[in-house]
C-alpha cells in the first residue's frame, strides 16, 4: 500500500503550476507574496482560486481588503519570485522596491509581468494548512506575454 505524500512529494511536484505574485491592500497597508497554487475555477463568471497560508502577512490583507491582484511571472523573473516568496511583509514593504501599478481600490500589481488580473474576493475555504481564496476576475490584461515562470520545487517558498 503506498504511503501518504510528504509535503515535497515528487509526484505532486510534477503538477504544472505558474508562479504568480499576489498583491493586496487594506487601506494604506500593502502586501504581496509568491504563490504557485493558483488556478482558474470557472469561465462564466471568470473565477480564480489561490491557496495562501493564514500564517503569511499578506493573508490578513487578502481577507480584509476585498480585492487582490495576480501578477503572472514570466520566465526570467526568478528574482522577483524570490523577493516576494522569501521575505516577509512583517519585516518590509516589498512593493517599495518594486516597479508596480495600483489596480481597483488600491491593490498593488507588478508593472513588469506576463499578465495581471484584478479580482474581487468572493469566497474563502479552509484547506489543510492553507486557505483557498476565490476571486471574481474584474480586470485582466496581457502585459509582457509568456511563457509563464513554472514552479520548480521549493525555489520561491518561505523557509521555516
């Protein structure tokens, strides 16, 4: 009988996932994080789901801000993925050192990326050590085009 998968199970790592930066704001507070667990869940209306750990600084901003952005990274944007994935928003404003735009009611997004989307939060669902946030896509735009940066193991994941 096969054993349950570990958090870094090789078979699960083969599932293709684009790397994105999720941005959120609640008033003047801003945050952003690297995520690879993002997927389309509906065409009509256009819905996205992104899984975020409640332990992350940006999670509270996502929960309370009402809107969030998804900036799809291109190949070659590994350093951006690492900046948003390996540093905590508790310690610094990652957007301060990043060329960004503001979408909707103030959610930050990357100026330079493959594509960016603005979503309105419409649902939250507990899922193990993460929460799945469902957003209705309000705005979508291709910026620099693909190919998208794929998830490669734990290259952009927070340590510890």
